[in-house]
């Protein structure tokens, strides 16, 4: 069973930075895509950023220019560097990995941005 473990969340002031990590229990080359989603209280889960097998990335308009998704294949880990954080970035952030028709989720990590 594939496991994804997120870490790096916390409380930060507006304008600050955090780096989230998602460690996979298997070789991340196995996955077609890996992504970060977030879910704020009372809102639907939304896609934040994706990285596909060739290394190309895509971002939600709300985080473009502020967030950067990267991966370390040797550590089977993807990262989400979040800069210039805003209170509206407050949410639980989830890591997702997809391989063919299978989709795997981490347990989530809380990010809280104070104004």
C-alpha cells in the first residue's frame, strides 16, 4: 500500500514562508502525477499545484508566482515552497499521487496564516 506523509505545516504571519514536504513510501517515478491540494474550512478541496512525470508543473492562478512545486527523486519526496503567504492560504494541505486509475492521499498538514 502506498503511503504519503506530509509535513512542514504550521502557523506563520502574512508575508512569511513555509515549505511542505510529501514523502512517498515508493519510488515517485511510479506516479503519473503528484499534486498538492488544499481545503479551507467550509470550502471544497482545490488543486494547488501539480507535477507530472516529465517534471513540468502547473499552478492554480491564486498561487502562481508565490508557490513552487519541486521533487527530489532520490528521497521520493515532493516539496511545496510557499512564499508571500496570505491569510486566504490558510487550509489543510494534502499531497496526492496518481498512477493509472489509482489515487493516493496523505493525511494532510495544517497551514495557518495570520494577518
